[in-house]
């Protein structure tokens, strides 16, 4: 149905296309006919009686009343629960009207003249029959206090959802058509086109959605090359779960930036289809989530937040509310500690509920069958790419095509044809300029470099040898980009970007702030920039395709590339709908030739469980949470649970020296030694410290240290400065990533107040020590010293909020400082949950709640409401605030067209996403408040009554 235009259906029109939900079931119409037959029999009987004494005037119900009563008697006992909402509402109003009519007309009399009575009855039969048929045919005809267009929209969607649910229930092995749009209302297809520009699905997507295992809600792992369109399939399955089965969904993504992008992308659909989109990343997310009586929610979460969310649902007995779990980048199961967290999360879902479906999107793996066994899943694999990919390698000045059929794996393709001067050869021995100028500026290009510094050097070197013509292309848009970058840096702009952006080039790595990266990404996507030099993290993050992808070296830092990393990078070659072919070029030195053959031609690596990674830290954490959640209370029960993990599937390879049972016993003993669990007459139970540890998602390595630090902090907590609190929430795992500059350290320390210096001395960092260290003397506990240094960085940020000036003062990269800030806000949230479980730490709760908020945004207070909206960074928030959009309500009610013309460099698509995200956030906050109101006003189920109250 077109938006903003109400369409009415006539009696002869089939509103729902290929199916007729009302006329296919003739039971109601049959009962209507039976009622008419019974009425005729009564007419005959009354006629006989009237013939004996037709002149007598006696009180009698009107013909219309008799007919109405007889029809309602026949139909009244039938439940209407299976009707759509609008039909049921209409029926209830009809029933009410009939009852009122009988009450009002009870004292009236009528004269039974036969001809009048016959005509009355005939008209009544026709009118009631037609009214009933109209009621059944017009699903959207319910009178309501809301607008007719809203009722019509609700009726159409609810009827189609009802049909889709019935289709899903009766689907058989050879049924592929579930309804208008893969079991979803046809409106979803319209929205996909209007909001995403998707007219049709690829053949593989249709095949995958119609697989028997998908229809029967079995678990599925599907594997395709990068850029194959995997995410759309998952989103359709999420929508089907939300709308048809009315269950919540969990969408797990590896990075905060991807979570925010997904929240923005789903917000518009959520507003149109009436479901909630909730962000679980960094410090955001409620535990447990708000329990909604009407709306369903999709939780979009990072790996760590997803695990905490599942724990909270298990603890509150709500895990069955979760109908679907989608895991992007499932192959990250083999990725260290984060892989262990994914495994823990999925194992708990598999163990605790049989009704939750798991869908995993993965790169092609060598041992996919192990993952299938673990998840009890089927596998769908396809090598589809929307754009053909051609892989090449470059040795010296020769280009070879990658061909696994060749004995040497490489087949000669061509010689590079580019005239180099002697100075150019010295600057560019790898012929990067030659490879680049073959495609830019007409097409786009990505260059993956082994280090962040190399990214900046390469992009600077390319600019030196580009023609002046590059400066003239899209000149105004490049100038606008530079203004945006300067605005994001509070007047400062990176000198490298200032030099390269006018040529249409930039670099992209973690040394940039998230706001700078976002601006660079948008400019590249819109064609303002034609080349990016980047690190491997870009390949794993946001999708930025290019006509040609160049791998500057087969190394990431000092490590040789993995096959999966290589495939992820080259997978960015080829832009769907723009390029007919994508190219990748791997630059090799002679010494790496043989190793590179394995890289480009070997089968994919295997994926192994990481529960035993880092001395079994993942397994220890899993066992602690299982005991804390009361899922298990003995070694045998823990061992039984572990039979459903990937570790169990691969125990022959991973548990060579000891059995799984012995490993479990060792872990239990270690947790007892750490005073995290204890053995009671009821079995294994967590201690208070153990509960705080798993509820706060605190690393077991640091839980004891954190407890001691917080206890010591209570003895002399400094409240006239935020430094002491900031020190207590500075992440332990960030200390090793920063080496203090001792002269800077000493200068910043001398600027502290006397109280702050006293606090620093109390934790083990006195001024005398820093002075000696600056002079090159003494050694002390570097953990404490390093943590205090990072706390001083955070204190400077909170005081002045200018990331650029703080980075310059401490001689640290902007990206590192922003990473520190993000990690600190997340850890502050963890410490808050930790203290909530320990009564002795009650003073910290209110203090840490506010500090979490300040660290999450680190801007002036008036900008925080705007920055809560997914994707709104500090400079954008300032623009919005200065333009009059000062609150979330302002933004949620903004006109996207006006917004995009008012705010500089805000494209219409992005404006639509911002407004939709603001509306969704506002709706979420309002719904949470309404749930609280409803709960407060709800009558308790265990309220004492006269019957239950004992005599006192």
C-alpha cells in the first residue's frame, strides 16, 4: 500500500493477492445460511399460530430483533480469537450494539400484519447477511479512535503476518513459497526497495531462504566470499522472527562501528514495522533488557555485550524469549579470547533452550564440519560474487595471474608499462604509482599496508608524483571535507590529510579518531576520494569496495598474512552495480615467493576452540558463570555442559595430555583457590566475589586486583577531584599498550593539586619517584605507574574535551586516546556492575553511574543527548545543536530534507538515518518508561483476599 494514500477494497476485491483468508473458510457463511433456514422454520410456525388468531394484538419482539437474536445465538458461542485485531474489535462492537438495542427496545410492541412482517424480515435478513459479509471481507473496516489509515495498515500487515505464520506451520519439504515475501508481509519488500534500493534478491539468497532447514527453523551456517550479500539473508530471517513468531532476536557483530552502522540501518525498518532496535556496545545496553509486553526487540551487540546479555536472560528466566541468534564472522570462533566468548555464548543458548535458532555467517573454513557438529547446524556454501574477482601478484616489474591449476600457481599476465625516473625508482621501488595510476581517478583503489606509519608514508609518496589535474576534480567537495575534518578536530587537521585530500587521497587506520575515519569513509563511498591507504582492520570492518585492491606486502606488522586475512582483503575488490570486474594485486619480494604460493592457493585454515587459550582463561570464566547462573552445581554437570561445546568436538586435537574431565577439575580447584567458588552441602556455589566477577564481566586475571584497589580506595576516596575514580576505572589491559614519556609525566604531575598528588602517592606513585624516573633512576611497580599515567590522560580529556590538544600534550596518537576513552567507559560500566554485587562498595554506585556517562561521550553536557543517537559524533552534534536541534525530541521530529540542507556536508541518506535513529531511541526510552508505569500500576498476582487471608 503506497505510503500516505489509503486504498479501500470492494466486496469483490481480494485485498491479499494470492490467498483469501476469509472466504477459503466457509464455516461462518455456512452458519449464517443455517441461521436463515432456522428463521424460516420459525416463520412457518408463527404463521400457523397467527392464522388461528391474526386479529389479536399482543406484545411481540420485532422481526429484526428476532432475526438478530437468532443469528447471534448461533454464532455467539464461536470464539473470534483467530481473527485479526481489527476484525475482532469490530465484532465486539457489533455484539455490544446488539445488546444495547435489545435493552432499549424491550418495552416496544409491534403489530404482526403479515405482509409488513415478511418485508421486514426479508430486509433484515438481507441487511444482516450483507453486514456480516462486509465485516468478514473488510479487514480494515473497524471503527477506531485512531485514524482510518493506521487501522488499514495494521489490518493488512497483521493479516499477512497471520497467513505467513500459518504457512510456516504447514510447510513441507517441497514447499518453497511461504507468502508474499519469504513469509513476510509484502510491505517489507516495498520497504527494502524504498529504504535500501533492493529490487530483487540474488538467486543464492532465494535458495538459501527457501532451504528446508531454514523453513523448519534448524540451525544454519552459510559461507560465501566477501561482498556476496550474506547480511541481507540474516536480516530477512530476523524480520521473520520479529513479525511472524513475535520473538526477540540477537545480532552479534565484531566491532562497535559495525554495531552502530547496523543500528542505523535497522532503525527505519523498526519504525515502519513496529519493532525496537537496541544497541549493546561499549557502555550502552540494559541488563536485563526491558521486558516489553507488545513490541519485540532486536538486540544489536558486540561479542562481549552479547555474552552479558545472554547471561542476564538466563538469570531472569527469559532465554526462551530469544527466538533467533545471528552471528556475523562466525569464523572468529578461532580468534583468541574473543573466540572463546562467542563459544561460551552459543553453548549457553544451545544448552538452555531448544526453541532458539542460530544462524552463523562465516568465511569458508577447512573444518566447517566441526562447527556444524558444535551448533547442530546444516551448512550452505556458495562461491557467488556479484562482481568477478581476478587475483594477481607482482614480482619486480612483472604481473602474474593467480591460477591454482598451474604448477607454479602463477601464470604470466603482462609487464608493467610505466616510465620511471631514477628518483622515482628510489622513492617507489615496488611500482605502486604505476599500479595506482592505471585505475585512479576514474576508478577507486585500496592499498593495504603492513603498518600504520607505512599507510601515511605511501599516501604521501603517491601525492608527490600525481598530475595537477587531480587537484581540479571535485574541488569544492574536497574543500568541504577538509573543513569537516578541521571542525572535528576543533580547528586542527592532520597535516598528512591536509596535503593528500586535495588530490583525492587519504589514509585510514586506528590512529585517526572515529570521527575522522567516518568522514574519510563517507567521502570515499561518495567518490570524493578515489584512493585510501589502510591497514587490515578496514577489511574486517565497514564495507568499502574498490575496483583495484593492492596489498603492499604479505605481512601484517611482522607476521605473515593468514589465508583468511588475505581473502578478506582481496574480497573488497569489485563494486557491485559499478564494476564488471574487480582486481587484486599482491606485491611480493623474491624471498616471499614460495610462501606466497601457499597463501594464495592453499585451502582455507581450520578453526579451533579457544576456551583453553591463554592458560584456559575462557574455560575458567565459563565454569564460573555456569555455577553463578545455577546452570551447573557439580563437576559432573559442568563436564556434561562442555559436551555441547566446540572444545568437546575437538578434544582429541586440543586435550592431548589430559582428559576434558581432568581439565574441568583443575579449573574448579583454581576457582576455589581464587575464592570465586566454594563447595557447600548444595554443591558448587559462587562466592560474593565470584558473582561480582561474572556479573561485571571482569577478566578473572584482574578481579582480585580490582577488589583490592576498590577496597583501598574506600579508605581515602578523593571526592574533590575525579582523578581517583578515573584511576580506579582505567583498564588494566591498556597499560601495556603505552610507554610513559617521563618528562611529560613529571610536567603533568606537577600541575596536579595537592590533594591529587596525595592521592597519587597513596596508590604508589609519589612525586619523588616520577622525578627520579624522569632523571633516569629507580624502578618500581610499573603496572601502577603506567595506570596512573593513563588516568592523567583521561583526566585531561574530561577537563577540556579537546582530543587533539591532549594527544599533542602527551605525545600519543589521537586514535589511541580515543580507544583508551572507549575502553575506559566500557570498563567503568563493568566496575559499576561489579560494585552492585558487593554491599561494601555501595558508595561507588552513584559515582560510577555518572562517570560512565561522562567517559562515554566526553563532551559538554548539552551535546550528550544528541550523541546518544547512533552515528552522531561530536562535530555533527555541535552542528545540530547550533542549528537549533538541541534535544533528542528535536532530532526525532526533524524533517530529513530540511536537515540535509541546513547541516553542511550532511547527505540526504545520512539525514534519514539520523532522524530514524533518533525516533527509535526516543521510542525506546518512552517504551521503557511506559513499561515501568504499567508494572507499578499492575495488580499483584499474590494479593491477599478474604478467602486466602488467615484469621489473626
